[in-house]
């Protein structure tokens, strides 16, 4: 039995409050197996971070959950809310549309404009609704992308290294912003990151992936605000780094 298979019960008896249910998902690229029989439950409202080496299957799993991959194989099954948003590493703003138009892309319901202006203010860009993407810094563009994701009030937010291209200070500010905003809407979140500290600062639960499998599943269980100086934080950080094959030396 694979390590991943021991983490969850059989699909016929899933946890009743699981928002995302994944069973026996396989994905291959030519001769390489990117997802090797992944099974997982993510309860409603939980913030899950996926960490692992490059090529471990993190982004492939996120794309499968997002229904952006038509080539998941075998009898695998993924149940996830239809109301979901995806936040990528780059902002993917349309340069020929204004900030507010980018936020409202695909949103047509009544009150959407007012909601978009409110969430734009939430991300610290009030008054920039009519600006063009090329008039914004990289961090500001990513704030617009976050606003675009949240204006839909998603039940599931899937974030693929959304802060990886930002400088350290901007990344820290974006982490704080994301934590504050999702604390209001409380969507289920799956965050892909290479940053162990980012995972520990934000997530309720951290999964370590290696060679297409989940090799470690740990709840964080540390009250916010979290600090690296906290002994529990440091202990869990060492555990996660060990699972990644990294030994800290001073």
C-alpha cells in the first residue's frame, strides 16, 4: 500500500464535511508518473499547503483539482466545488483591459461592480479601478489577481505559488493580505509553495509531496500570529525540512 493511500478512508465512506475528495488519481507525462494514486480529503474551510521539491507533483495535483487537466488517468475521482478560483504565480492580467475590467472578467451577477470596488479597496488599491495593468508594479498586479479571485466569493481557492515571483518584503505583505482576506470569506484553500515558512505561517495543514505521492501530512496547530521563534514552529519546520531531505546546519 502506498504512503498516500493510508491517509484517508475508502471513497465509499468519505468524511461528510470534506469539500475536496480525491481518490486514486494518476497522471503520467510520457514515462514519468507525476501523480501516483493520490487520495486525499480536504474539509470545508481548511487551508492546506502543498510543499515538495520541483517535479514532486504539487502543481500537477492543483491543476487536477482545478479541472485544468483533461489527462488524469485510470479510475481516479476528484470531487470539488464548482465555485472555485485559481491564483497563479503571474497575475495573468489582460493588458487591454482596465484593473476593474480584469477583476470582473467572467463575473456578471448583480452587484458585481460594487463588490469589485470593495475588494479592490481591501487589497489596498482603492482609486486604481481605471488604471491599466502596465501602470502597476508587480506586487500591485498580483493584488489585482487576488481581488479577481476573491470577487467570485469562491468556495475553493487554488493558489499556485502566487507570491513566488515577488521580492521578500512584498511577499510578506501579500501573505498577510491573503490571510486577512480569506479569514473573512473562509474558502477552502490549496496553496502550492516551495517556501516552508510560508506554509507554516499560513496553513492549517501541510502536505509534503515526493515523486507524485503524499509522503507526510501534518496539521500545524499553532495559534496565530505565528512566529519562527516559537519552539513548536521550529520543531515542525525541522520535521518538514527533513521530509524534503534538508538538514539545517548552523
